[in-house]
C-alpha cells in the first residue's frame, strides 16, 4: 500500500544518513592510515618530519572528504559520472603540456599549494564512467562487440597517456580495473580470451616501446643478481629487509635496512618492506588482513545494493584497492618487476590517499543509498 511505502535513504536527513554509514569500513580505513603514520614516522628516523605529519593532515582531510561524499545522493554521482571522467582525462592531457618533471617522470600538475597526480583521479573516474555506462545497458547490448567499443576506448586512452608519463604500474591498474568491470558487467569469457591473444601478439611492440629503465626492471626481475649495485639493488635490499624481520620483527624504529638507509624509497614504494622488517611477518599479516577487510566490506556493500550502478561502483573501487595492494606486495617481494605502485593508506603520497578515500566515500554513498531507485538514464531522474 502507498501509505506503507518504504522511505528511501535519499530522503533521509544528514543525521539519519550518518547513522546508516558503514562505520566498520570507515574504522578499518582510519586504522590503515594510522599504521601509515607510524611507518612514515619511523621512516623519518623517529621524527614527524618530513613525511609523517603531512600524512596525518592528509588523512584527517581525506576522511572528511570521504564522509562528505558518502552523504551526497548517489544519483548525483550517477548524473555527473561522465563529467568526472572527462575532467580527469582533461587533466591527464594537461600533464602532457604543463606537467612537472620529477625523477625522469612527468606525472604531476603543480597547483601551488600542492601537486596533483591526475592518473590517481582517473582510477576513480574510470570506475564511475564504466559503472554508469553498464547501468544503462541491457544484457543483450553487453554481448555485442560494437557496444563494448566505447568502454574499451575509455580504458585504453587514459592507459596510454599514463604509460607515456611514464607510469607502467598505474597504467596496468587502469587496464586491470577496467577489465574486471567488464567481466562484472557480464562480458563473456571468450572475449577476454581474444583480448589476451591480441595482447600476446602485441608484446614485441610493447617491449620495443618501453623506456630503457622499464626494460631493465623486467630483466632485473628475472635475475636481480646480475646488477646487485644497480638495477637489482632495490629488490635485493627489499628481500634482505623482509627476511631479517622474522616472525615478530626487529621492533619499532629498529629496522637496520630502513634506518641505515639501505632500503630505497622506504616512504613510498617500499613502505610495506619497512613495516615487515620492524613488525615482522605478524605485523605484515595484520596489515594485509585489514586490507582484505576493506575489500570484503566493499563487496558486501555491492551485494546488498539494489541498482547496477551502485554494484559496479562499489566492486570497481574494491578491485582498484585490491590491485593496489596486490601489485605493491608482489613488487617488494620480487614476484613482479618494480613498477612504482604505492601501498594505499600507508605509503607517502597526497593524491593517492585523497583519491583512495574519495573512492571509498562513493562506496559508502552506495551503501547509504542502496535502495534508491536509479533509472537507466539521468533524464528520467
């Protein structure tokens, strides 16, 4: 009966929405950020300078952004999904024109108060774009190769731009997350088989297009001992630090590889290695379980959502976070070449943290508005 119609979450006030937030997810993300503060404090030699205090400020600001995004009606994000993607893509193009060059890479735009890395925003923009595109699709359309041309272009264009910066790790993440969303949207497995065959055929061309240092990373990955003081130095020192931590670790501020500066990039790419050296296998396992909890809680949000946009959005953000963790841990343990992917919420990096929390703000918004009716097209809102 009309008088017994359920009130939708989008009709609730701010207080009611705050009560409906997934506080378990908020808590786990905050805990990971606090672990990151301790790691960066140790990386600074027991000092808040130069990384820990900035990380703390960004964590507080990012959590605020996440909560604000969570309270916004999910239909707003649906309506503006393509615009968000277009803005992120425009900033990627801007990097080619006015981007800041640092350590041989052109990935940042200097905005005065801070440097923005558009490729991080594109990770969220791509998920928003694909989630909206497939929300408006019928199953028969998803089966059509012609219908898949648009999302494939939306994945390929930013991936190529990011690869040119060069940033192989982020480019791989964009392709991986995009492929996962295609699969979740219902694309048949045989089409992925065709794509894999095409990629295999293109490997010689891709190898030739890599920068010298990227090819060297791959060769060093296969045999790091061939250049122990050069290209193989990073991964050799990482393995030494990981192994020396043992089960319980050497203790806070007691990691010799990190504190004596044998471990390179300990505040960014190799933050997990530093954590494992000081907290041991036990501490590293706790952090990985926290990361797994973030993914699991996000998938629960996706499964209980009543609309396709929310399901794909929550799963896309979860996949993106999972790839972050998987690639970083595999990289520092020598399972894959070093590709420069940080550990989310723990490694030092402003844009990466803010966009990670922005993404989970969208997941929280999906949860708060999981019963909201979203029509196939914004004109019907």
